[in-house]
C-alpha cells in the first residue's frame, strides 16, 4: 500500500469511514446516505456535496471502483486497496475503544 494513501485516509473522517464501510456491497450515493442515517440513528447525515466529493476522491485514489449504472445512478464497490484501508481504520477504532476501557490490544 502506498504510504501517501495511508496518510491521507488513516485516520478517516466519520463520513469517509461509513461511505467505505457501506461499499462492501455495490451501492450508490443516495443508498449510502440512507444506510448511514439508519446505522447511526440519524446522528450522521452525509450531505450530497460530501458524498459525491468523497466518492470521487476515493475512486480517483483506487479505494472504490465504478461497478455499474442502475436507473441513472452509479453504483460503486470497495476495491482490495479500500479493504486494506478499511481494515486499518477498524483496527485503529478498536484500539481506541479498548484503550478507553483500560484494556490493551496488541497488533
């Protein structure tokens, strides 16, 4: 993995994390927005500007790829690089959580 990509995406913004997390299955921006709103109980609502800007950047950086078009909506899916980044971020979040509870975790 390119160290520049790692520096850009780890740690991730909360919006970026949920977008990448949701793309483990092919999805379009509006579907991601609905899924994130549901997953967070409405605590996180991703604006269209943030959604499409993030999708564009992630696609350019190779974290996601265009899958197909459905009803004039572009569906994207996570790539292998995206899975690596997502895994690093999940591990980082788990470490933060465990440390906040006084536990230790080893890489």
